[in-house]
């Protein structure tokens, strides 16, 4: 993906997440439909731009009405200060308020350090653990900070040229979970040496902090990134410590479930329960709105109640971990000290090259060298994945032949190799 396409896709994602109607509280239903249609039209124009070729150098040099005004529009017509201000207001908007206003800034900050200083000053006043603070205000401030970072200081990684050079191997490797079914889960519930945790629905991330430097890796050990607000929270929370932590990234939160190194001590040879307790000790309350330690449940009755609640309320699944087990890198073929029981079925699949529509795509998995097509999946409300990308799809069940029923796009996966997308992942509907 080119830098140009990356920027357009970011704008598309931001627009999809934006509640435009919150800015027009008093309009009637007919006018609301016009606002929604306007948002849809802008999003479609951006999508078309992202799909089309970049303008040639000759086209860029050619004089046109597009070049005659500082208030330009993509189709060559002359813009206006009003149009420019309207567009800027939409992009800067967070919960119907300019993100800079939310941060207490009168205008664009001079540097990322200045933005961070303003954010820290503001979060101290509205933190939910302080008198007068609230979780809503803290969440709003975090969203404003993240948006301001994206708009003013986030640039494409110059170390990765268009076309995708291989990312750096960090040397970090997590412990991975072995899948089990619901019938097998019962023996882990009844055995008190095992604890239970919620199966999080995000990206597995492992982080090494040394002084003021972070090395962030996906589950393959390849270099990746986290939102700046999360990186800042990690640096601040463990400011006086060198540490390696393991967790899952979801939105603006980092869910922690393991600690592997702490100030020169290799914790991998310690029991999981002792590592879990150390992790709780090291994350103080002021940081728990961003850095969450995934709660572990111990004891047969507690685990049975927790398992039933997770299943009845539609959570993704439950993880069981052996309390006295040391850390073991990677995933065994079967068994192991950490297992996962999923209630929802998910599959990693490759997006097909064929044209599939404006808001849906077709994906496939491999059966040897043969492609098994899974049918159409909607991308409504999310960035349309590109051909060749790996996506994670949730579904109810699969028919023989591969078609998925009630499929939902969860996310694009940059930590899964297409070779891993095999038909063996599919759970088929039982034949009556």
C-alpha cells in the first residue's frame, strides 16, 4: 500500500467511526437522512480515490483551476474558506468538540512534546480516581489526544517503503494458546491447579521497555506499533523499571496478562500465578483506564460461574492457564499449559483479488494448493481490506464447501501469514 492510499484509508476509517448526527441535535428525520447521505457520499469519494491510481507527475504539474486557490477540492473546482473550515472542523471533531479545545489548546501545538504536556496536565484534572474526575471525561481526553497525534505528528514509517519490506524481528516471542472445545473445558474448570480468564478479542502484543525506549512486537515477534496514548502510559507507568510485558491491544486499551522480565530478573521460570500477582502489584490505579490487568479466576465454583456468564453474555471465550507452570514460548501441537475455549468461531482468511462491491469482499482459505472460497463478508463501518491482506472473520458456522454463515469482519491481521489461512480452521455445521 502506498503512503497516499494509507492516508486515504485512515481518513475513511475516521469518517466511519464519526457520529455526524451528534452535531445536529435539533433537525428532523428528513434532514437527518440528508446528513447521513452526505457522510456516505464523502466516504465513497474517499474510497474511490484510495482505489484509483495516484496522479502522474505530468498531471501534478499541469495548471488547472484546482491549483488556483489554497482552498482546493479533489475534483478541480475552486473551493472557499467556508468549505475548508467545514472540512477541518469534521476532521478535528471528537464527541462534537474540537480535539484541541478538549486538550485545553488554543491552536496547533508546536511539537509532540507540547501536545503530551497539555494531555498530561488535562488528564490529572479529570482522572476517574481523583475527586471530580470521571471515566467519560478521561476517555474523551484520550480520544482527543490520539486524534491530535494522528493529525499533526503521525507520519508513515519511512523505514518501510511502499510494497512492504519485511519488518524487523524483535526476538520477542509470546506463549500461544492451544484450542479446546467446550466439552474439554469442563476438566479445566474442575481442576484447581488451573485458573480462568476472559479470552480477549484483540491483537496479541508483547512489549519490552528499556529506559525510554519501547520495542513492540506482534505474536510473530515482528516489529509493530501501539497507539501513542498507550505507549505513553507504558513509559509513565513503568518509568523507573525495565520490563517485558505480554498482553492484547483493543482500541485505546492494552489488556495485560503476563510479565516476563522485571528490572533484570527473568520471570519466565516463575509460576504463572506469581507472575500474575507481580503484574497486579506493578500497575497502580491511575493507569488502569488504559492498562488493564486481565482478571484471573481461581477455584472450581468461581470458574464454573465465570465460564457460564461468559458464554451466556456472548463473550468470545475463556482461557485456562496452569497456575504453577513456567513460561513456554510458542504453541505445542496439543495440550500445553495455556488453552483457549472459543464460544464464537473465527477464521483467518485471505482477501480475494476479484471485484466484490463497494462495502463487501470475498475471502478464501487454502486446502493444500486449492482455494476454498468463503462467500461475501461485509466491511460496513470498517476499512475495506485490500486484495492479499489477511482478515479475521467471525461466523456462526460453515457449510461443507466453505461458505460461512453470518460472517462479520473483525479486523485486518498483519501478524498472520497467508500460509496459515487453511481450511482446517473451519467449524462445519453438523449434518442432521
